[in-house]
C-alpha cells in the first residue's frame, strides 16, 4: 500500500507531494519476512512497536501500532470501514528485519534453542551472502540434530510444517547421496556416463 504526504511551502504556498514508500500490514510484513504472524507480533511487542487494545467495533482485542510509534514514522493507525488496522513504514520493516533473529531468541524459545540460534547467527555472519530460510533450517538440522522440529520453527519464526518440508528434502538428498556412495562400481560408472553425456553441450562422450 503506497502512501503520500502533502506539504505546503510556507513562503510560496506551493504544495508538494512526498512519496512515503510501500507500507505493509502486519500480516504482509510477516509474509515478507517469512515468519508466522504470531511470531511477528511477539517481536513487535518485544520491541515496543505495538500494543494490545480493545476494539469496541469488533468487540475484541487487537494488536495495534502504538501512537508514539506512529509519531516516530514507523507507520499509520488506520480506522477503516470494517474496523481498525495498521500499516508499517519501510523504516519500521527494515528495523524489525535487523532485530528479528535476536528478538525471536529473546522472546520465543528455551535456552538450548537460544544457544543454537546464536551459533547459527555467528556462522551466517561469516558468509558473504548469508543463508536463506531453508539454509538456516538445514544448518540447524546438521549441527543440532537433537533440536526438536518445533524448537527449530520457533527459533526461526517459521511454521513447523515448513521445517518438516525442508527436513524431508534434506533427508531425501542425503539418502540419494548414500545410495550413490554404496552402489556397485558398474552402476556408478553407468550413472557417471549418463551424466557426462547429458552435460557435454551436445557432444556425446562414450566411455569404453
């Protein structure tokens, strides 16, 4: 959702329109960061960006952007036709992104998982491009095999189902690798021949 702001030059009276950038709802921001909305809300509560308020229209409690957060340019509190909702500014999303891993560790998981996430963060800091979500999951599964899938999800702020999906893909790849290593020599050479032929840019290579 794009927002703009009109500013009037007090000397000339000319009106300027300033683009404030793409603003995201809490749900959209959580999807962008690839974490559960509930985890995203916990992070914002931990950072003091939002608070729980009673909505008399919907007769329920909602998590709303704090008024002081709006004043600091972190977003807008909006009262729509179907009830209140809020959006976060690009500055707020960038800030939350920078704080995400540490805040999840502080607010969401047990001590063993905190240690694993901190080790993951230290490893990722040493890489040039970092790790994506699947890379984070696989690293934890490799180096902390006894860490429950539920805790992996909590620590990374992703669903247990997503962790299971990456875990299944990892297990399939490991099983395939083990089968190749233990295959008889003839089968291994045959597979090597097929792979060589397929990757030779149209030139058939025969091994006799």
